[in-house]
C-alpha cells in the first residue's frame, strides 16, 4: 500500500506543504510580534513570492527584518523576538535565493542562524525547522538539489522539529 500511495503523499507534501508552511510562518510571525506591532510585511511578501515577484518579496522581507532587528527586540541582552527575527531572516534568504542571489541568501541564512542561537529554548526547535525548511526548499526550487539536501541535514543536526520534514529535500536525504 505504501508503494501505491507514496508518490501521492510526496506530491501533496511538495504542493501544499509550501502553502501550509508559509501560512503557519506568517501566523507565527504575527503572533510573536506582539500587540504593539502595526504592520506585518510577511503576509504580503509570501503573496508576492507565490505570484513570482521575488523582487517585491525581498523588499518586504527586508522591512520585516528591520522591525525585529532592533536592540529592544533581539540582541545579546534582549531575546524578546529573536525567534521572529530568525523566521524573518529565513524568509528573506528564501526570497533572495529564488530571485537568483544565492550569495545574499546565504548571508541572510547565516543571520537567521545567529538569531536562532538567541531564541528561547522552548521555541528553538520549531523556529529552526522553519528557517532551514524555507532555505532548503528555495534551493530545491532553483534546482540546487545538493545544497537543498545539505541544508536539510544541517537543520536536522541543529535540532529542527517535524516542520523540517515538510521540505522536498527530506525524501532525497533519506
């Protein structure tokens, strides 16, 4: 039975997994941003990216990063929104990679990892999985399967939870 349905499950995971993960990421970003936030750019960035406008997605993701990269949000002494900052950097990396700028994407991914190091332990596994999944998926979509699998494996080693396994590279890594 597993052989019969295996391809369908894999196709579903690839097709709807992106939408589900993107929606969850947007909700988490909104939930973590607190009551004083006035504008979240994440939902608009997701919409722009899904319509193929990576330039707009990158621009909006940069604004989201700026909201959470202030010292009162995430710093060596304040860890208030470090998980949200990590998610924002992960999304920025994803859009940059999809736009074709791997170097900028890798740089944003590195900053996401730094924010993950400051994320509260209770939220770290899920935030780690989402960041690594988004970056892995971006590499997968541009055809860099080797890097996508490497990012997936790195995310698993970094302690990412089950969200990580929604990536296309999850099946290829086994």
